[in-house]
C-alpha cells in the first residue's frame, strides 16, 4: 500500500511541491540569518535566558553560525536533490524540534522573537508556530516519498555539491561575524538620519511612555525600567526581554526609539545627534576585553579625527565610574549590537546621518 501511494502521480507532484516550498523557505531563512549571525546570537541568548540555561559565549557563537549555515545548506541540497533521503530525515527532526520549541515560546515559556527570518520578516510567537506547523507536514511528505532510498549512497557529484554547499553556507556566516553583514536590514543602516527616524517613529506612537523589561540574570525575576533609569545598562546583571509601549493601543516599541545615550550627567542622545560635522562613535561591548589590535585601531581613529576636526566618543554598556573619561558614554548592550553587529567597531555620524560603519578589523583610518 505504501509503495502504491509513492507511485501515484498526485503524490509525486505533492511531494515535489512540498520539497520546493520547504527548500525555498530554508534558503531564504538561512541566508538572511547567515548574513547576520549576531542577530541569531541574540535570539539564541534570549532562548537560553528564558530556559535559565547558561553557555559559554564562544559556544553560542559557533552554534549560531552553524545553525544558520546548516539551514541554508539543507535548503540548497533539497533544491538540487542532493542525498534527499538523508536531508529529509534532518528536515523532519529539525521541524519537530522547532515546532515544539515555538509552541512553548507562544504559551508556557514566552520568547519575544525567534529570529526565524533574521531581520527580513518579524513574526510573533504564534505566527512562528503556525509557520512551523505548516512546514512539518511538508517535511513528512517528501520524507515519506523518498523513504526507500539509501541514506548514505553518495555519488561523486552529490558529494562535491554537499561539500560546496557546506563551504558556501559556513563561509557566509563566518565572514559576516568577523566583519559586518553584507546586507544591512536594520534601522541603523548607512544613510539613516537617526533623529529624523526617531521623530517619525514617535509620530506613530499613541504614547510616549516606553517600558523596558529586563530579567535579573541571578534571580530570573523580571523588572520594568524607564528609558531614563540607567540601572538597566548593567549587562552583567540584566538580560533584555522586551520593549513595549504602555498606552491605550498597546504595541511593540520601534527599534529606533531604543537609541539612548547617557553619561554621568544624564541623557545625551539629542546632544550627540545634533553634533555638527563628523562624530566618530567607537563601540565596545567590553572595555577590559579589548586587545592590542582593537586599541591600535581605535587610537588611529582618534588621531585621524584630531587631524580632520571630527569628534570622538566611546560607547559602552558597562557602568561609568566617576573618573570615566569625558568622551565615554553609556548605551544598552542590545542596542549597541543592533547598531553595529560586532563587539568592537566604529560608527560615523555626519551631521546626525550614519555615513560609515566598520568592524574594528576593517577600519580604514
């Protein structure tokens, strides 16, 4: 009976359509995550925090790059029917796992954003679960269609294509991690006037009361902060959960409105955005962890800015002491990594407009 079903024309057409749709979804999802592995790292950390799981940062980085690359690789292999029996097994297993995970995210253990399509499309937890609930039967369909095939019977062409897809997928994620995403889909891309975009976002809001929800890393308890409350700048103590607007019409705060810079004197966002000429913002998530190469690149930027008449400021999520340099400012860790997908790098504002962005490895000055 099972063999008769596989041989029926309508079932072959159905399994073919399911394979193509599934492969296209995985290619799009995998590619847009692979060019932005930092976004996947943030999503993975959100899941780990929700489940109270701790993991070394280097392991999260490796897993995130592998996850993006594996998804892109599976999509390519399904498209070209490379050892489709083997890939179909991984497809069913992965979709089963993520369907259960996203159901939990939508019900018992909430996670605001799964990052399934990177920054291309933002889905709510229930939308993500619905998407997975549709893809899982598709995976089962083409898995059943190719079930009689041998799992590891690679031809020379299939083996070559598998190695090529693996190298391509992993190199995209690795390059984007050590440099910057080749396609920037975030609200802080080059050419953005931050102040203007913030004004546009505020005009769409029905309320100015922004609430930031953070989780205490030690106790696991949630706490709400206002933008002016600088306690949430301590990344070692607080893990971001969500940003919302308390108003008659509840909504998620636009990401651009999370741009908030301060120092020991208070809010300095408007002052810095109004800087005439070039403002060189040297970004560092960990001041103590900066190695000699980072310090040398940053020193070169300071020298260049001094010669060209620009202004240099340092942005960090770490607490500022009373004797911190006057050009050192606080910014939330998540916002910093959203602006610049790197631990260390440079963002240049030219009269408030983002004109250049560099990972520290690529700074030209």
